[in-house]
């Protein structure tokens, strides 16, 4: 097999883009529903790592669950109780952990915004930094 001398390799990004945004109940509320994070992932990009950093722990008057979603519900972090170890530890790891088997691809044809999804009961307090890496 010969290689065409006019062929050029397809450039691929090997650099992850990193974003950190704050979720603050005092500013964004905690009602049941989806809360936009302000992190947009381009079409075709892979989220390679996601984790949450606790500033102030979540509280709820009920049994609130929290998830992180990109394309489908809970694809970055499946819905778990607000007081799950993911949210009570200083840093809690989501589904994409940096290994290819855990990557989450934006399969949409447009960029998508990551949402923090609250269900079952509202949150009444909490502040976290959400860290996302994608390429």
C-alpha cells in the first residue's frame, strides 16, 4: 500500500479543555428541574473527566437527588441522593474518570450545555464547583 504524498493527516486535538463553574444555591436556586451550568460541549467532543468540589454541602427538606447531564439524563453523573458520598466528600468523581471506557460523547449535532438536574425534592442550600474536561 502506498501513501499519497499529497495526503495530510487529519488534525486531532490532544489537548483537553478544562472548565470550572460554580453552582451556588443562593444564586441559582435548587428547585426541581434542570439548572444550566454555563459549560457548553461542542458536537462530537468527548467529556473525559468530571468531578464536583464541595464548598458548602447540599441540604434538602426532602430526599433530593442530583445528577449531571450532557446528552441524556445522568450520563455524566447518575442521579444520587444529595447527601451521597459524591457530594459529602471534598471532591467527588462523576462517570468520566479520564479513561476512554468512561468518556461521554456529545452525540448531538450542536453544542450542548451541561445541566445539574434536581429531582424528587428541592435543594435548600449548597455550593459546589463543577469541573469538566473534554476534547
